[in-house]
């Protein structure tokens, strides 16, 4: 007798444990933060109160942190996406020639903390580039070196996240380019009289961005909630959301905890909303 192969099924206890770790515990933490923001739990829980929510309107710190984080995440993912598209669409032979394919994997192996420390040693006013520039006579003194880390615009933070995101997006776009046979479409469009620029703008870029949309959104979410690189390369003000919330949670004044719980709840809820959007996108396009 011949029997059909049964599809592999994840054991229900393991599936339950996985669901607990990725859904149950985060939702429990979100609920605790919500209850803490209304004074029902925490070291100073005295009963339900809405004064922390009312005070949120007068506190511009969270709004500035959200805007600053949004700017850094948008700029980082935007620059990384542009560089990856430029390399995939204009340097196909170079991408297939050693050692560039191997070098793209190197940043993916480096923790964010290591990247932040490396950039600080490289780009700070007491770093390697400033000292080399001073020795070569390019700047009169070390203080004349431009602020590339711990600057108000977040250039160092953006550069750090570009270094981490750009190789991943390049490999992703290259895989999509080959999977969708865009080379054949390029030959077809050129045969029909279109220019190479028209193929890139009207065919290749829309296809690559549409297929990579879930990963781009995931990269935006990851950058929005990043902690290590903003902590090392950012200023005390403005701060990114993760650093802002962590600082409020770690203060010695316990009266700051409910406001920190509120900020954490709002940020977590917003990120969960983006993740829901990501899950909807993954139903249409594979990561």
C-alpha cells in the first residue's frame, strides 16, 4: 500500500510556547504599561488617575523624540534603499565580481553596538579621520573637524543604520531582480524602443520596491526602535524614542515612572500598528 507523505506540523506545545513569547509576553508588557500610566500598578500606584495622560499634552519631549526618530528612520532607510537600487540597476557586473559579494555580508555580521563604537572612533573630533586630517594639514585644529557624530541632525546615527541596512537591501534587490527575470524585461523594453532609463524608472524600480515593501517597512520599524547606535552616536537632546523612554525609566525619581510607562505604551502601540501593516503586506508579497 502506498501512503501519501503527511506535511510536517509544528508540535502544538512548541507552537503555544512560540505564541507566548512573541505575542503573549509583549501584550502583557503593553497592558502593564497601560495600567501603570493610569496609576493602577507600579511602585507609586495609588488608584486610577488620568493626570499623566493630561500632562502628555504639555510634554513636548515625547513628540520631539517621535519626530526625530521618524526623521532618522526615514532618512536611513531612504538612503540605504537608494544606494541599493543604484548598485543593483547600474552595477550588475560589479555585484557578481569578487570581492564585493562577500563584502556585503560583513556588516550583517556586526552587532549594532560594534558599528556605533567603530563610527565613534572613526568620525568623532578626537577620532581617526580628524587626527589624520590634522596631520595632513587639512584642518588647523581638531575642533575644526565637522560634527559627524553626536550632532543635532543625527548624521552619525543615520550613517550607522545605512551601513547595517544597505547590504541587506542590496542582496534583497539582487535576488528579486533575478527571480523576476528583469534582465529579460530589459531586453524586451529595449527591443520595443524604450530607453534604458525608462526601463529602470517605469519597470525595474516599481517591481523591486513593490516586492521589497514588507522588508523596507520592517527596516523602518527596526530603525525607529533602535537603541545602541542612537545611545552612542546621539546627543542628550534630541533623543530617539528608545533612548528617551529608557532614560525616563532609569531615573532615580520614581514619580517619572508613570509618564515613562505612558510613553512606552504609546510607542509600543504605534509599532504594533506598523507590524499589523507589515503582516498585511506580507500576504501580498514575500519577504
